[in-house]
C-alpha cells in the first residue's frame, strides 16, 4: 500500500487507535508516504495529528464504495 496526500485512513492495532478520541476516526493524509531515516521506514503526516505516523498502523478507507449506503439505511 502506498498512501498519498488526501487519502483517508483509520488507525489500527496501536495504542493511539485505542484512544477514544482516535478510535474509528477518519484521518486525512497531509503528505504522501515517505521513507525517513529517523523513525519507522514508512510514515505519513496526518491532518490534525502532531508528528509522523507509521503506515503500518493505518488502513486506507475507500468511501466511494459507501456512496448511497446512508440513503439505503433510511
């Protein structure tokens, strides 16, 4: 998986994902995925989150497949 600026993601299987403020929250990638030397190999920066975040703990969300789901649930 290669994350790009503007992709929507959710956090999983990490302590940050357990925080009630983050659980199930959709995040927007501020940057493309990058390989940096000073932390885990592949990271992105998220809008509203301080610092880089490892892509290992992010799942990309495809909301295009949800179009119409809310209407069907009514």
